[in-house]
């Protein structure tokens, strides 16, 4: 039985590796006391995290990848309801009968099978703690009084994998709630105008929460050198650039 399980894992990881290589998707590995986190950078606001054989898809979007060549989801996490973050067709393709979907309340209207998390709530997903963090605009507006992302609606999420805390911020600015976060090991902070943050806002947030690793993501056409220049000399924070337009 043990040999069968080991062989199954080998086949699983071989298939995943082939799928990632065919699509030229970058990956990083973060080591934790409970096992490795493999981060796959799919693009835009879309990530895939694998931990202890379980696959977490964050905001899966078929515009960015061929999901038929990626592993099915054990968990799907949706930050908010905008079409580049909530792709119902893709979710239907990658879920199986035991997939757990977590979303904000507005996404639940399109995904009735999802479990709603409100700002500040916590859940346990197969031993992984997930916390919903407020994600919203304070400055950037569609028109006066109408932010691109209103307060109280969207989520960012903190995943606790073993002894590491991974923060995926969602579409947000450098909010007071964000800047109070502590013990963040890895942070994904969005940086594309006019919807989320400027390089200056990301720098302000990163210097407040001091993640050990900072990934700018959902970057659009932002000049990433502006961020690296602003972050230069910031002790204890490594800025890693990946293809996350």
C-alpha cells in the first residue's frame, strides 16, 4: 500500500511538472517545517500553491493557462468577483467532488457551492489556516465616491503553511489593516494602476509588514524597476520579480 501511494505521488508530480514546463510557468519553492510550498506563477492575480500533495488555486483564470494540463484543485480561493479573478468556467473544470471553494460574499452569488469568508474570519483547510484580510481602495476611484474595490467586500488571504505565513493581498491598496499585519514570510502585493497600488504604495506596505520575500504581482505594465529602486537598502526584505503581468 505504501509503495502504491508513493508511486501515485510520483506520477502526480511528473504530470504536474510536464504541464508546467509545456506552458513555461515559473515556480519557486518555500521551505517550511511542515513541508515545501511550491508556488506556480500563472500570471496577473493568479497563483497555484502546492503543499503536502494538496493543490490550492487562487483566482484561476483560463486566459492565462491551459488548465486541462494543470492539476485539479483541492482548494480554490477567490479574492473577489471581478471577471479576471472569478472565472466560473475554469472553476467548474478544475474542481472535483471534494474540492473546497472559499470566496467573498459577492463571488458566492455566482458560486453557490463556495464557503463565504468575510473580512477578519479564519478557517482551517486540511491543516492550513486561512485568514481573510480586507482588500479595498482608498484613493483610486472609477468616479468620485466609487472605488474600484469598495471596503468590506473583497478579501486578501493569509495562508499558514507549517511555520510560514503567505499573504496574497488581492486587489487592494496599502490599507491600515494591511499595514498592521505581522509575521508575514511571503507577500504578494498588487501593483497596477488605476486598480491597485503604485510602486510607492507597495513600498509603504512592504516597509510596514516587512515580509521576508516580496513578490509584486498583478503588475500590468508597471515599471518594476521603480519598486526595486524604492526598496533598495530595505533590510530583511527580498524582492523577487516573476512574470505576473
